[in-house]
C-alpha cells in the first residue's frame, strides 16, 4: 500500500511551518513558490485533510497539520540519520555532529574538548548550539540536535545518556562579602541574599529551584540573566550573589564558597534512543568520556 506522502513533500511542509509562509519556504528551499503551493495542495488532497490555515499575511497549522508536523520532523530526522550512516559506510563523508551545550559548559569546559576532537577527526563537521538543558532535550526529541548536555536526573525515557562530568556547584560572592571568609554557606544563609539567576530551563536555575524546594525557601531574585559576564559583573558590584560550577569563578574580584553540605552536579551527554548514534556521533561521545579528566581540575575535591 503506497503512502500518501513522500519525504520531499514532508520537508516542504515542515519548512512552511518553520518559516510561516509559502514565500519564505520557497526561498529556503530554492524552489518556485508555485511548486511549494502545488506540493501542499497535493499533500492535502492525498491525505484528505486541511493542513494549513491560509490567513492574509501568515500561515498557521491546523490541528491535523500540527500532528503531521510532529511526525514529519521525526521521519525526516530518521531519514537524515540513515542517509548519513550509508554515506559513512561508503566513505563519502566523515560525518557531522550537532551538539547542544549550556552556556556555562560551552564557555568554560567544552572548548578544549571541541578543539581536541576536531584535531583528531578533522573531517567531522561540528555544529554547536547554546541553550538550556530542557530546551536541548526538546531539540533532540525533534531531531534538531544529535547530542545535548542534560542533567543526570533528566526524566525523559526517550533519551540514551552517558555521564561525563561531576562538578561542584558553589556560592559566588564578591571578594569583600562576608561569605567569602567562610568555609561553607548554608541554604538558609544563601536564600537570605538577593540572587542573580539564569532563566528557567537552564541547569543553573534548576539547581537553585530544587534547592529552594527541598529546603522550603523562597528565592529573592534580583536579576535574571543567561549572560555569564553580566552575571559576574552584577555580583562583583554587590547587587546580588549567585551559584556557578566552581571552575567558572575565575575572576579575582569574586570568591567561590562551598554549600553546607557540599552540592555536586552530574551532567550527561544525551541522544535520542530511537535515532541512536552515527559513527561520527559515537566517536564524539567516546572522545568526551575518554577525556573527561580535562573537564574538571577539581576532581580531588569530590566526596569519598
């Protein structure tokens, strides 16, 4: 029994959904707008449903179109993975890795790993996206990323994962703050201070939200920013305190103080359980795990 659509039609449909119109999709696909319109008209006819609401200046998905779009993204991701695997087997390309990394890791942990991997595998193309861990999980699910960094307690069963980093989360304060003279800071003392936090969806924010929930404290959020240099500047000027992975606090105007009890964060590389890993992606995962010692120069501070 023949399917009522092909991958080309699905790609056209998804491109329209992503770009909000026929003209934009035609430009993205480098085809005539009439060809895009004909493809969608044919797809709707064969499926016997309306996929798009055609407004005067924009296009939106019907409920049927939204359902098809979800399945289409998965099918296209699987097709791309199969195509890449076959090309790898025939030696036509060395592969590509699309990886999502939270900003804290992208700035302070991953640069030497990315450069080291590229030096070892010069034919593999790396595409790096910055986003929060929850957004990265969704992008992996949608086939927009091959790999992403997530917290070890991520509850999505659609992900496979490998642990690669255990690092201490510490309190970050100005060097002249009273906490800077302490050996450790309790959650009670931490939550009595104005806080500078990342926005929702980042592991930094999830750590603080979880700590607040477990200790039944209400955070006093003075600033929200995903920009690490800005957050450091705000803390340095005394307008609030924050928490970072220990390595991130490399500024002489800032001090890193452990929580009481110490707080450790476990992070993993994750990928779609259904899509699996290509040879290039597997090579990247193995490289990161094999070189995880380079990620943390504070391993001797881990608890017994």
